[in-house]
C-alpha cells in the first residue's frame, strides 16, 4: 500500500489547513496509507526535512500559499534530492510559481484540486499532464466533510476552517476570486435533508473545541437565508468558541442587524471588507460602494449588537491618493469598530490587478507577499507612512486595550492626528512600531491622552 504524505506549512501554530483534510477524504476509499503533517514557518527547515524523509512516503503533497511559497521554494528541492523516486504534488494559489521545479513525477495542480487529486490517485499517481487537465471537476456539494472525530486533539484550540459556498459574483480586481465563475452551495437552505447534514457538520466543528470557527466563504452574507440560518444556529448553541464570517457591507440590511441583536457576547465575529469609502475608486475596482449606508450599518451594529466588528481598509487601489486613504481611515475609526486593519494592496498573480498595475506603472515586490511599493497615486514614502499607521493601529487599537481613551480623543481629534502623535512619541523614545511591552504601550498612550486633553483645553 502506497503511503501518501499530505503536508502543510502554516503561518502560525494557531492555523490549520483545510486543504489537506479535504484531500485525505477525497481518497479515503482508495488503497492508500494517508498521513497528515502540519508545521509552521517558524519550524526549522532541516527539522521538517528530517521528518518528511523519515516518513518515506511514495507520494508527497504540498499546499502552496502566499505565506509559505518561499519556504516551499527552499524545502521541495531538498526533498527531491533525498527522495528522488517520490511523486510530488503541489496545489494551492501559489502552485504555478513553483512550476520551475517541473520534472517527471511532479504535478502542479491549478484551480480546485479535489477532482484532480482524486484523478491522480485513481491512476496510481502516474497520469500525464494532458490527462490530468481533463479530470472531472467536483462541486463543493459532492466533496466529503473534511474532518474526522480523530482530528479533535489536533484541531483543539486552533483556527478551524469551514465553507458553505465557493465562488464570488463581485470580481474585485485585486482578489483571487476575480476570475472564479463558480457558484457552488454546499447545502440548499430550502432542503430539509441538506439542513440536517449542515447541522451535523456544525455540531462536529463545535465538538473539536477550536479557538475560532472561520467560514472562508467570500461574502458570506451573499446567501441571506443560509447566513441567517447559520448565525441563528451558533447563537443558540452552548458554543465555547467564536465564529468568524467575511461580510460584504453593501448587502447588509435592517433584518441582519435585528437578528444579531440576540447574539451573545464573544460569539459572532464579522470581518467587513470596506477597502475604500471613495465610491469612484471602489467602482473602478469592481465594487459598488455606498459609504453612507455602510456607516449606518456599522453604527447600528455597534449600538444594538454584541457582534465583534473587524473592518478592513486597503491602500494602493488605482486612483486613490494619500488624502483619500486618510479620509477613509478617519471615517472608519470614528465609528469605533473593534478592529481596524489598514492593509497595503498586494498585486497577486492571476488577478486583473496585475495587468492594471503594469499599465499604471505600479511598483511591487517581485516575491510574496507581492506588496505594492508605489501606485499611480501613492509614492513609496506615502505607502511607508501608511504602513506605520497600520502598525500603530495593531499596537494601540486592535488589541482593544484603550477603547475609552480612543472614544474620548476621537471626539476632538482625527484618528490620523492621534496616530501621528503616537508615531512621534515612539520616535522620541526610540521605540519600534511593533513588539512593544504592555507597560510601555500604557505609558505612551497615557502621554498622548493627557497631551490631547491639554491641546483641547488650550483651544478653548
């Protein structure tokens, strides 16, 4: 019986990789001895290599992502040296970037991998590339539930991933889903049997006692009936973890807010992708955006629910200048969401943004994470400054340690003025913008708070 090693290099200890669990189940009825192994980027490459060699698997499978591709770029050639007879299978969004490793017995799987992996397994991992390209696509509804009861010890306390839908209709130019034309629901909300199966899977996820159950669906609230069913399910459970959803803000309505008024604290987490409040910039990126409506929704959520609100902004979008980004940051912070993530645009391969960036003379990192260095409207210095603000938000906002201070200061000062003052204080004290102890954070924030009150009194 051939041994198949499914391995993952995760970004941190708290992460899990659903891909390897899916692939295990896809060949669970075939005569293979399947082993799952997960490491992190902090694991020493030689230690990982020793363990892979010790397994002596005939087939070794890697999931390549933006966070681990450079690690795999070092690891896989060494695996090939030590185990030259092993079949290598590489899948995931960054798989194509490893195609330079191509040799006999190495497969690069692009796109949805379950059907192709099943095809390879049925053909003893010896099919040719032309045959593999004709492998039947398997929709999400026909893919087995990825987790087993025996996975409980491994998944306890981690981020546990689950999906109810594949595809996204919005085609935002910077997103990997921009070219994904699928529309695959795992379960139909009007089908009683489907809902029974969904309930069973959700109950199993809770039984693993993860730290967070993270739904990876793009725009989870796209299917309102299903979204309401799942939110209500978790609201009614004695659930030891929180549950995370990615939300498309323009689809939110009063009935969503009304339902979530009953959600207990520390149960539902929403990541709301605002990206920009500039409607013209948003439209050029493939997003319809009504900031006034989104602002109302955020305010109502803060006022009426206990939903944990994480907001995302994205700097570097075509046509958006520094002043516009700062305006968006100030507007979003004024609503006091629990977290404010200011990200710098990544020019991801196989997205429309890559072609647009080339045409607009963007500069960006050649290797992962492909971060934008300058755009058509932002200089490198401006992006550097926005990166500094992002680090300060992570230190002084997203840890949720100074909520009342921020609330009071924002009544008289803009968020960017406060962040500028924090940055100046760091420079004065010689502090980095990361990894600062809580005692030092407390002292810095106290100084800024007092200074802000003095400035306000002086103006009077």
